[in-house]
C-alpha cells in the first residue's frame, strides 16, 4: 500500500432533519453543490443514476493513482494488493445483500448484463420448448427482452402477472399463472416507473412451492430498502452500482451457490479457466467462472466505497427519511390541478411519475431543466407499463437521501411555471 493515505469519511451526523443531517450529506456531493443553469441544482433523477459522493470519487482516484494494476494475475505485491482491494469490495457486496458466501457474488457491468447472463446460462440449460416464463406487468425492458430472446430460441412462452390501476400486482392471479409449465419468474422489487414496492418474499415463497426459480431485479430497491437475499430466498438478485451512489460500469449478480455451480460459464476467456489445451478446457469455480477477462476493478472498488458510505448513514434511516419526502412530495404534487400521479400503490419507494394536463412530458422535462430541475421524461424503458396505464410517457421525479423538502418545493414551482407557459 502506498504511503498516501486513503480518503476517509468527512460526513458527520449533526442537526438531524427527519432522522438525517441532509445539509451535511449534501456537502459530500460536488454535483449537488454546483449551480446548474445558474440556479441551485435540484437533482430529482436518482432512479436513472444516483449521485456520487466525494469519498467514492476519491477512493477510485486513489486506486488509480497508487494501487492500480490487473487483478488475479502475477505474484507482484502490487497485483496482490489490487486483488485484495477488489475482493474486499466483493465482500462488502456480500455483506450488503447478506449473501451466504462471496462465491455467490458475480461482478457484471450492471443489472442488464446480470439478467442476460442468467437468461443465457441458467435459461438456456433449463428452459425447454413449451415451458412458460412468468414476468410481472411492471418489468423494466432489461427483465423482458432477454427472456423474449430466450423464449424465441427455445419455443417457450412468456406470461404476464397483471397489475391494477394503482400499479399493484394482482397476487390473486399468481396461483393460476404458476402452472406446471412455469419454470421461471422474473420480478422487479421496486418499479422504476410507479415506485411500487412488490411483496417479493411472499411471491417467491409461492413460486418456490411450485418449483419455480425466481430472479429479483433489485436495481431500484437497493437504493431505498435494506435487502437480505437469504431472508427473501431469492434464487437470483441483480442490481447496478450507479443507482447506489456508485459508478457506472459495475453491477452484481447474486445467485444461490447450488444454482451457479450447475450453470455453464457464459463468456469464455482469460481468468475463468483452470487449464486450456487444444483438446480440452476446464474452468475455475465460483465466482471466477463467470468473470472472463479483466474486470471493472476501479468501479468494483468504487461500489464498495459507496456501500460503506450508505451503511455509514444507515439504510434504515435513509428509508425512513425518503418515506417522509415521498409523503410530502405526493401531498404537494396532488394539489396541482391537472397533475395525475401514475402509480399510487400502498407500498411505494420515493419515485413519482406523473402526467400534467395534455402537456407532453418532454416539454415538462425541458422547462424544468431550464429551472435547474433534473427529472426524467419518457417511457423509462418500461413501455408495457405505459401501455397498461394508458399513457405514452410520464415525467418522473425520483428522490434520494440527499434531496430535501426545498427540492420538492422547487419542483412544484417549476411545474406551475410549465402550466403557466402552456396556458
Ligand atoms: N431494472 C430496473 C428496474 C432499472 O430501473 C434499470 C435502470 N433503469 C435497469 C433494470 C437496467 O439497469 P442498467 O442500465 O444499469 O443495466
């Protein structure tokens, strides 16, 4: 380890507002404290990507300046230490998900790659002609398209667990949809459009009772809820680092060891082999079997630092604070005439999609942008959700632990300005 010291957390708990010292937290984020279009930055797009605190940026910078080389290669001290940092990050993810072993934590580029890995290894081995793949009506395209591709290849059928107008899954339909042909269930834990928190533990238990394997898309849940994959009994659980105040280019596939061990490798190449000859190649065990080539080392270390940062604040405190913000934002937005919230489930995370009169969400998003307010407008990579809710697109404001009531008030003022412009 180089003599240059590692960055340490500067964030301190102080004057709590609803359980979190948000003013102090905001100081940790260079982007949040830099004006945008000459106005204070109001970042309400954390569902697209969370902002990255200084300490995470510094941790990655430190690695690249003083610790960088390749991992799992060579006997140099530098390589061994880089490998240690990389594997420590894997251990942080294991603890974060409460997985039983680091062998169950596979690095991927993100949620999308993790789902494709499962579809192309577990799926190609276990899905046969005539089988059924069950997906919820509120899946992101990342948990639809890989299964459609597999179904087309294998002659399998996709079935859909419907939802009601509030954006809650119809659990009463589940038993009938779990037929003897159902082999797999893909389930989003928190909807990126509607904010719905699905009762995944209950659904997994029902699926398992019928022998169905379940993958949980946790891309939008890990930033908001403490997740315990053993308690959920998820077979696979996937998420992306960039939604968790970490960098892009890194994500995680958790899989139960017994399942991962039976799955064939996915990509072939260096690092995943035991021995290669022209006649025969053998593979190493978990997790390396699924990690061909040079991994995203800096990003993995960055994700580990992001997990440390979030755990330092406390995931339960984050969840409680965000629920207060959600309640406040829902009440304030509901007062605006002509604004309709899309997604009114009883159990929601701090994500609010809405439509405003007949104004196109892109216009809403552009005007808000000029006010320094960053939201997302569009179909949010969930076109079937738009079709179900009967809207072409929505504007979505998503709130994180670094947002404030003032951010909500700015959003409301911005929306009133949009209404004024469109008369
Ligand atoms: N699933 C959900 C629920 C998401 O919100 C996203 C990102 N919008 C993804 C999957 C895909 O994540 P990534 O682009 O990081 O692979």
